[in-house]
């Protein structure tokens, strides 16, 4: 189910679905999002990336499987219309 963060190349189009204090919370949110929006997400895969900011560690819940920026923006627009936060991002 998960994509290994080390395999995501710089420039890859992603969608960020949230940031969480621990990996388990990110996984729980993914399950909720899939239950509500599986019809939009289809075969796209989950990516959980550990990050640090201001000395604090957290986990970004992201999704991979977009062909272009416009592809990721379309999905985010559809998710936002259904009340689910979503930000198109590019891997660095």
C-alpha cells in the first residue's frame, strides 16, 4: 500500500492530505479518506513522510500517482468540494 519515500524522485507530483503527530494517526486518516473518497482516489498510493520543523517531528500524509500538476489540482479540487483538505505539492 505505501510508497517508500526514498523512491520518490524530486519533481514528482503529489497531493498532501495532512500532517500528523505520529504515523498511526496518518494511517487512520488515510482509511477515512479512502472510505469517503475511494471513487476519486482510485489506484493512487499512500505516501507517509517523516519530517521535522522547529525541532518537532511529524508525518506528512501524501498521495502519489499523478501525471501532471493539473492532474493533482483536479483531484484536490474534487476533494475540497467534498470538504477534505488537500494541497497539490511537488517532491523535493
